[in-house]
C-alpha cells in the first residue's frame, strides 16, 4: 500500500471532478469477493479490483465504500472477524483501523452498503458506479439497485473521471511499475537462459513464473510461451523444444503492489537465427525502436502505430514480400496481414489498464474513432500522449497460414502482397518484441532498470552465455 495521503488525495480529486461537473448523489465502489475454484473454501488466489485498489488500497475481499457527493462523507463497509474466522485466519485488524489506514472516517458492517444504496435510490438520489469487472459485483449491484440491466446505469462521468486519473501515472506508481518491470526482466532472463532443445515448453514456464511468485504477486496475465508465435495469444506450453524454431515469450510480473509489467522477446531455439529469421526479426526490432523514437507528448499513439506500420511495410518490401506505394499500403491496411494487432496498450494496475471500464473509453480520445481495419482496429491505445502515460511498444510480424490463405482466396491486398513468395513462410511462426514505456515531459523512457537484449546480435550473445 502507498501512504494514506495518496488515497485521500485521489478520492478528493475524484470528488472534485464529479462536483465540478454538477454531479449529485453518491459514489458507490464495490471491492472483489473470493472466487471459488471448486467449492467455497477452495478459491482462486484473491485479486482485488484495481479501481478499488487505486482509491482505497485495502487488499481484502468483501468490502464496499460510499462517498456522499453532497456532504463529502466517506464510509467503508466491511465486517470485523469473529472467533470462527480467527480460528482459521488468525487475528485481524479491526475494520475501523483499516478505514483509518487509508484516511476514511466512517465504517459500518458490510450489510450497511445495501441499506445505504437502497436509501439513496428511495430518496431519488443518483447512485454513480462503474462497470463491474466481475459477475459477483454485477450481482451485488443488481441486488442493491433492484434492477437487472445494471450496465445501462453505469455512470459515464464517474468512469471518465477515474480513467482521466488512472491514465496519468503518479510518481509513486511509476516507481511501482519500474519494480514490476525489474521482476519481469528477471523472469525473462531466466526463461531465455532455460531454452534448450529437447525439453518441454512448460518447464520454462514453471521456472519463469517461479521468479515472480517468489518475489511478487504472480504473473500479470497468463504466460504466452510458444514455438507457434503466429498464434498471438498461444497458452499451450506442451511442445518439445525443437532446434531451428522461433520461440515467442510474452510474459509479465504483477508486483505485490499489484502493478504490472509486460515484455515480449522472441528467441531462436538453437541460439542463433537463421538468415531468414534474422531478416524478419530485424524488421520487427527496427519497428520497436522506431515506435519508441516517435513516442513523446503531443503525438497520438495512433500516429505512432501507423508510422510503425509504414516502417514494417518498408522492410517487407525490401524482402519482396509486398510491393507498391508505402502510404497507399498503410491506407489499405496491408500491414494487418502481418501484424493483426495494435502497437500497444495502456498498462498500470492492469496489464491492459482499465479495459474493464471500456476499451474505447480508455484508449481513445473523444475526437478519435476506432477503425475497423485488421490490425489498426485492434489498437487499444490511440490517444494523444501526455507525460505520465504508460504504454507498451509491441510490434510483431506473424505468418498466419489461415489468414494468408483467406486474403489470397478473397483477393484482399492482391495489388500489394506477393503471395507466391509468402508460400515459403507458412512454417515460419511469429516474432513480437515488446517494451514498457513511460511518456515523459520531453519524450519517453523505457521502464525497468534494465532492458532485455533485443538486437539480434545481443540476443545471440546473451543466449551463448
Ligand atoms: N501481453 C499480452 C497482451 O498485451 O495482449
Ligand atoms: Mn502487451
């Protein structure tokens, strides 16, 4: 947890934003509950709701809070433990002291939140809440509000106010993300050093995840580690490592403070790239560097995505895989055949920060609309950059046989794509290279104390060690 004042200030800022916009009524926050894996006493590892963590810091299940927009009163709703709980969990601090630890004056038993919300509804006072990220919280909202379609009642003002705050990271958060990145760096170093033909991929996953479990909360998302990197989110780790393949490792740590890191590197399983692998790898590496060089306040990440797509097409042109005017190819979305995802996303308490609140609300400014084109349409962060944004820079080139076949059969991109030459890339796999980046006053900084080796020569040298 951060210092108590961090949470007091955040809630004060949110209250100020809501009042400034003329909002009345109450702000309702619901923390997460335990989620049973099989039965109620055997649960998934508890993960608190990120917006709850941001404003209240308390990392425990079954809590709720209300802020009264008129009086400014804040109340934490949670139950004190009784002897039955103490037997299994040990002694716990009182709810009163937990509330005080984050600067909240009022506390009541958990059931009080239902009464509080129902009283507000009865009095005709607006109840502001954000989209629930878990089904349990949705059910709680349905009960409290006495309505079925709770999505329709989500407060856009509260949602946008929270997004505007969480998007711009405070210094304490940047330090926390740097820490998660240090852990991510360690995970990836262990993984890279464990690549040996003959072992099963899962062995590396286990070693790598052990690093973050030993020092942090765990992984920030399910690990992607595969010799079939052309499948973007491949979570199967059951293949024996074969020489001569490419292995995509996309993984990150979640620190004990619950901040994320998210890195991707791609390794030749034999320790050395073939000429063909190196050619494609170099293009992706150049794109990663180029995107970083463009990242600064004032530019939109959509512009960075598109400029990087152009750079990618330039490289693919040099190899004869595409041909034609680069700008025209960018407009036509030809890069989407090779990179059917966006350049990056916001990162913070969530690896894809705040996507539970709405991908477009988080990633797009009001004057931007999300494209439909393959690739650009998956861009999760398009906004005009400001200092404090934390984003990923993750270009990739993938040869997806089913997608190439589809474009070929439909004639999509036929004026630009050299389908004959692509035929020899069907078993190539994929390459993605991802860093985490902070937008600063003057440009950008890669997060974490060290950068994972990325140039093909540095990767080979690291693997040789
Ligand atoms: N690291 C997985 C993703 O960004 O989707
Ligand atoms: Mn990512």
